[in-house]
């Protein structure tokens, strides 16, 4: 049950690619954690690898800000202005409390039966007994769930999926490279980002006159200190929720299929005892976090693990490395569905802890249960080489051909 670790072909500066799998990167992270718990790369970014250090960086927004404004080259538009994910207190607290009103754990849990229905529909529509799990299942399930959660008409779900994927495909640039930052701001502003905002603004206008159940109406009605959000703010929050929740959940669904295929004894155990599925999902999240690392920006001179870090630096806390820290997770390279405790950091930590964690768990647990119900056998096609999409924001299988026997 051990992740394939490649021989240490490890460059000192940048992490090895995960295009062909995690092996080399895990080996690099293990070495860095042991030898250089804080590592300054060629761009001057500080990478942090230990569990306690990653927690510290993500827990202290006063020192490690989420707002990139301070490191952006002069004159480059800060496209993330006003977004919860990159806001610091007090602005973050306000946005988070407003969004949380529309995102209660009860509302998320109540979605479970609908998740099962959607999963069943997707399985009915999937072509034959051999198909790409990413295209026919893992991308569609979260897109449909989020769209319904927003109260978006079914006929627009496809538009949503396309636009969100286009936005996510824009690789976030190295923030110290001015030309790259400008290029990616223009690509995003010029196209899919504006299209999605335009659509959501229109929907807000409609929902103000004709409220319907759903997150958009909930956000329009949410109130804090007598204040409500403007349409612009609601649309912007909705874009963030979409961006944060769609491809990440899709990635975890695909990673689950791959990991269970690599560990057939775990898959058999889950089929026999479905009560183990939630813990197995946590272990998938620990081993294969869809966001392997985050970014923070220092507000003043500071230090991590005794290493000085100057003000206005980019700091990169690695959740993937923290999740494999042997001081916290015994035998960290083992995929163990019985791991307990399993305090992985894949949903982040501190004030930005994932708002959609409950929803993501409901979706992945519901999907796995339905897949077990509907397929007596499910295996990854043996002749394929799985490649992984690798951007700063996302680590996800691009295509997972599966072979199934229907019940
Ligand atoms: C398994 C799937 C998911 C993973 C691994 C994940 C991971 C994360 C992580 C690591 C953060 C913290 C980012 C930071 O500290 O900079 C985060 C924040 C966030 N996530 Fe998720 N997420 C997932 C699914 C979702 C879903 C389904 C939604 C909503 C539909 C969602 C909405 C959000 C939002 C709104 C934030 C920002 C919270 C804040 O800034 O206070 N996520 N997520």
C-alpha cells in the first residue's frame, strides 16, 4: 500500500512536475521537509513544508496575508480585489459571515438525496461499459450540484461548466513576473470571467424580482448589521464559490477512483462496509489534495522555523507536504482507509478553511455509494497512462478511462 516513489531525481529549486504522477514530487517534498523546512526558490518565493509550519502560515492572516496586492507589479490590475478567498480581516470576516448564511451545514447535508439522483442520472447517460470517468461523471456531478444550489436553470449548466473550466485553465502566473501577470489578467478579463459575471448579474436582477430557492436568492437576502450585498458582490461571491468548488471536487472524485483501483483490497472493504466510505474519502483527500499548496504574502519581516522571511514576500505553504509529515501521520505514504486521526490540511486551515468542505464530502461520499450500487465491477482501463493537469491551483487527472460491469 505504498505510493510509488521514484528514485530521488530531485532538483533543488523547483518542485518536480506531477504530470505523470506524484512520486517524484513526494520524494522532493520529503527531502525538503527534512533538509530545508523553509526553501527560497529562484523567484524569491519561500516554500514551507512541515505540518506545524504550514498551519502557522495559514492561521495568522495578520502576518501572512491572503491578499496579493502587496506583491503585484505596479499598475497591474488586482483581479482578485473584493474576493473572500484573498481578503483579510475585517473584510474577510464580513464576506464569510454573509456567505455562510447561505451555506449552512444543514442545507449542504440536505442535498445528499439529490446528489445520489444526479449520480444515478449520470451513470444512466454514460456511454456503454467503457468511458472516460472525468468527462462523463466527475466533471458533471459537481457542476450540476453547484448550479442547482445556485438556482441556475438546467439549460444553462453546460454554459457554466465551460466558462468555469476556461477560467480555471488560466494558469496563475508567477506574481513577480510583470508580463505574465498582465497577460493572464487580460486573458481572464477579456473572456470567460466577464461572460460569467455578466450572466450572474443578469440572474441577480431576475432573482430580485422573482426570488426562487437557491444560493443566489439567499445571498441577495443575507443581511449583516442591516447591510445587504449588492448584485455585483453577490455575482462576485458566486463566481468564487463556483471556482473553488467545481474542479476541486471533480479532482477528488477522479483521485478516489484511481486510488481505489491501485488498492483493490480497500475498494473491496468499502463495498462490503459502506460506513467506511467517509473515512476513505478523508484519506483520498490527505494523499491527493486537489490544491497541493496555497499562497500567502508577508505583511512585515517575520520568520518560520527560525528562517527569516522579509516583508512583502510570497510564501507557499504546502498542504501536500504537511499531509505527508511523518511526525503527524505514521507511514505517511501508505493509503490507509482506517487512518485515525486524519487531520489533513487539504481543506486549508484557519479563517479561510473551505466553506464548501461539507458539500464536497456529501458529494464524494454520495457518488462513491452510487458507483458501488450501480457497478458490480469498476476498474481503470489497464492499458492507459494517466496524465495529470497541473496548475498552481489544481492537481487533477485529465482523463480516467474506466471499464464497468453494470448491476
Ligand atoms: C474536495 C473539494 C475541495 C477542496 C479540496 C477545497 C479546498 C479548499 C481550500 C484549501 C481552501 C482554503 C484556501 C486558502 O486558505 O487560501 C478553500 C476555500 C474555499 N472553498 Fe473549498 N475546496 C473544495 C470544495 C469546495 C466546494 C464544493 C465549495 C463550494 C461550493 C468550496 C468553496 C470554498 C470557498 C468559498 C472558500 C473560501 C473560504 C474563505 O476564504 O473563507 N470549496 N477550499
